[in-house]
C-alpha cells in the first residue's frame, strides 16, 4: 500500500516558545518528519520566537540537536535535515515587551498561510494575542494554536477564551488536545460511521458498559511543582479522557466537518450527569525508598493532590441511559497503556449447556502502545468433547493489516500542525466544549476541597487503589487488566 501525502500550501509558522521543551521534543521533530514525507513545502518557513538571545544559526543547531535527540534517527539517515534546517529562522521576542515584533513582522511573507503556535505558559496567551493585533499580525486569515492546560477551572477557561476572542475569531483558534490527533482516535470515527456493522448496536440496548483507561508508568518526576497544582482530574480527565468519551458516545455528525463534529461532542458533555461522590476514587502513589512517593516528588509532604482518578459516569440521553462509562487514569501504574473497551451485553438466552459458559463481545480500541483495534468474538473451542465456547480476538493492528506504510503514519502533533495549515479544525477543541468540560469537572474538584478529601494510597506498578477495583466489583463488573 502506498501512502498518499498531499502537500500543504506554503506557510509561515511562528513558534512562540520555540526553544522550549514541547517545541524541541514534539513540534520541530514533527515538522521535520512532515518535511521528509514531502508534505511540508520546500518554501515553508518556521520561525522560532523566544526571549533567549540567539541567531538563526544558533537556533538551527539547537533544532539539529533536538531532532537527533527526539527523532531517534542517526544524522546519516537524515539526508533531508539540512534542507529542513534552511527553512528555519529565529527572532528574539518578549511576549510581554515590545522588542522583536517589528523584526518578526518583516520576516513574514505575503501570500502564505500564517500560523502562530503559542508553545508558552498559558499566562502569556493574552499578551501574545494582543501584540499580534497591535503589530498588524492578527489578520482575518491568521491562525493561532494554543496548548493545554486551557484554564484550571471554568472561570479561568472563560477568561482565557475571552482574552483570545478579543483579537481572534473562533474559527482562527486551534486548541490542541494531542489525543485527537492519534490515528486510532480518527479510526474510531471511521469504524463507527463508515461501517453498517457497529452503529445499530452502539447503544444501551446492546452495550453493557464502556471503560476508558489511560495508564502511565512514569511518576510526576520533574513536573512535581506544576502537577501538584493540577492533579489527574485537571491534567488528564477534563481534557484527554473527556475527548475520548465524546468520540465514543457522540451521535453521528451529519458531515465529517468541524462544526458538525464539535456540535455532537458538545452535546455529549452537556448530557453528562453530575458524578456521585461514591462513584469516584482518587489515589496517590506511595513508595518507600529511592523510588519516592508522590509527596516526595511534589515536594510537599502533606500534598493531597491526586495522581490517580477512577470514576463512573452516565450520559443522560436516549442512546446511553443505563449504560455506565468508567474512566480511569493514573501515574506509576503497572503499564503504559491507553485503551477504550466497549463491552457488549451477553446474549439474551444461551442455547448451550451451562458449562459452555456465557461470553461477551468486547471491542478494544488501543491508543498506545501498538495502535489498533481488536474485537473479541466467541467461537467453539476446536476439537472433540462437546460444545465449549472460547473468546478469540479478531485483531486489527494497523501495521499487520495495512503493511509497513501504516507504521509511517504521522504522530499526533505532526498531523495536527498540518491540519492547522490546511485550516481544518475538526480535531481541535472549540471554546464552548472546553468550558462545558470544566463546568462538569469543577463541582467534582470543589467537592473534594469542601470535604478535605484525602486520596487513597496505592503501590507503584499496581492497578491503582483497591477502592477503584471495588467501584467496578460493586456493579458486578471488572476493569480490564492494565498490561503493556
Ligand atoms: P518550557 O520548556 O518552559 O518552554 C517555555 C518557552 O517559552 C521557552 O521557549 C521560553 O523561552 C519561552 N518563553 C517564556 N517566557 C517568554 C516570554 N515572556 N516571551 C517569549 N517567550 C517566552 O515549556 P514547555 O514544556 O515547552 O510548554 C510550553 C506550553 O506547552 C505550555 O503551555 C505547556 O503547558 C504546554 N504543554 C507542554 C507539554 C510538554 O510535553 N512539554 C505537553 C503538553 C502541553 P525563553 O525563556 O528563551 O523566553
């Protein structure tokens, strides 16, 4: 199979925070891969912008090092590297000062797509938007890309939306949630809305429950200071897990285009019932010795921030009434894995003997590692000895099914940046979606604060606190094992 790469139009992309961690780890290596794939036009221009003093050659060296470190390829395997680097320049700009803006303006060319990536702390978003406007750069066709976290509650998200809306229209604002750029997430929509097979069964009549797990093995490590003010609910559930929930539960949009898709996602968030306090478990990893506990990493021996959340929620609409959705995410868990499992009901009546057992179909959508889908179906166990049933997977890992080209699929950041250049907002969050997600999350966090809730401790490399297992057991259900 030959992959089809459609080059985008010539563009000028300014990366504010172009010397930072995200730019060096994801944005610039991602652009390089698109350049190698032939999708980034030869005359595209990428301009790093930050306060550090550096000339264009110094910036190219920094990017060269970043590509070697994070792209994983050896220099001799990258014949395109120098061509890519020649497309880069650098401007010293202070988001809160006036220096550098004129120089930046002079670097931007006529008749190119203009995109401004705000890869800086959210506290600078408003400053940059204002200076873009004051310097005549916030033209009607310009695009801005903003990173998470988008607020820490409803009030701050509204304030952030307002500060951007003062200078840019909603159709110019691209709020990134890189989970939406994953190949499998888009494939989920292809599977749901491109086949007749699933959609008739995609409701509470046939689906017993849905589980969404995003498990990490890493600790909060060096991010302890930031994370301690955030916690798993703000850092993961409010954005990544809710976005996955929306895609799995939304009604079919009339068209695969930004307005229609985002309208349907918003309806799901608005239909979420408030979560009962006894339907949610907070956890914090605890370890003696060198590994350190969460509180060691957070540098606050009394921190009550959660590094783990498991919850049960309900969507109040015709499709989902009676089908719970369980969400779970945490750090220092047994394996790094992200998956959605759609667990179907048992058949209404078994024609087989009791010892044949009762089985359920499970559709598993794996986001990482090994992106792919698997459908568990029940068949007869081969061989003599009567009718015994066994579950076998119909596995569709992309690289097996589609050949080596499937391994070349762009990573989430690459795809999303190219979508910005194409002007396609389908895989970006709209302002009202983000606010609705905070409106659902805020009461949960406020409840913890009001009750002075203490997270349950859990061992590193486990599946989280015991209570999270009980959340399922009480309902006669079981979490899927967290495994690589
Ligand atoms: P970082 O490593 O601290 O980098 C911040 C960047 O902003 C640096 O290039 C810094 O360069 C620049 N900067 C700081 N103050 C500035 C100012 N006044 N004017 C102009 N530039 C300024 O942060 P990061 O990890 O890259 O994160 C950037 C954004 O992405 C944040 O919103 C973060 O929440 C989000 N994010 C990051 C990750 C990640 O994996 N890193 C993941 C998801 C989201 P100078 O000091 O030279 O100015």
